[in-house]
């Protein structure tokens, strides 16, 4: 489990360090796609958390 977390941290660090190059590689359209996809995932997580909270209160 620790090695997976370390791998995610390393990939994140590399992407942060190479963010200018990644931004150029993606272009404007690619950046919009990534942004929209992240927004959809965050919205789905938020809805799931709300539904789990409501269902835990109901009998």
C-alpha cells in the first residue's frame, strides 16, 4: 500500500515539475477536456457523499 502511495506522489511531483510542458502538449482543447472530466468526477463524488449521508439517516 505504501509503495502505491509513493508512486502516486512521484507521478504528481513529476507532473507539477513538468506542468508547462504538459500544458503545451495538451493545448487549449486538451486542458478543457481535462478540466471538464475532473469536474464531472468531483460532481459524481459529491452526489455520492450526499446520497450516502441521506441514506444513513433514513431507516
